[in-house]
C-alpha cells in the first residue's frame, strides 16, 4: 500500500492526501526546474570553465559529448545550488502548495501516464 501524506488534525488540506511517491516525483520535478532555470543562463564559456576542468582532470572518461557536458553541468549545479532537502520542501509545499505550481515542469505527471503504443 502506498503511503500518503494526509490532512492534519485541524482538517486543513495540508498534505492534500497525495501519495508519498508522487510527492517525491513532484520534488524532483521542482529541483529539475530550478537547475534548468540556471542552466539556460550559463554561457558556453562558463560551462567549460566550471565543467570542462572536471572532465580534463579525470572526473569523466572518454570523449565529452553534448549529453555528457549537460550531465556534468547538471551534476555541478546540483552540488552548487542550495535547494532544500525533501522533508523541508514537503513541509513548505504542504503549508502553501499554490506558489509551487509554477515551478513544476510536469515531469512528475508524465511518470504517471501509461506508455502509449
């Protein structure tokens, strides 16, 4: 059975009765949006200065592809951007979910939908 985050004893919609696995997907979607928002503002020179050094120094092996560069940049941003851990985000989201709606990319919804043939 899936765990859900339920209403508090006061009867408010804190938690919204959403399954924890969905909340975790929403949190990852929120994090992805924050990182993506920063990624698009980096120039090619900034990316190379920040990430190229890691590649050259041996943090990555083989030939650096575009996808590899994006992955290394995303990893670097994940370590650099001070995003809240899940439990802090969850508490804030439960208290006030509406401001977060604009931060979701919708990736968490795509994970719910069955594959179409």
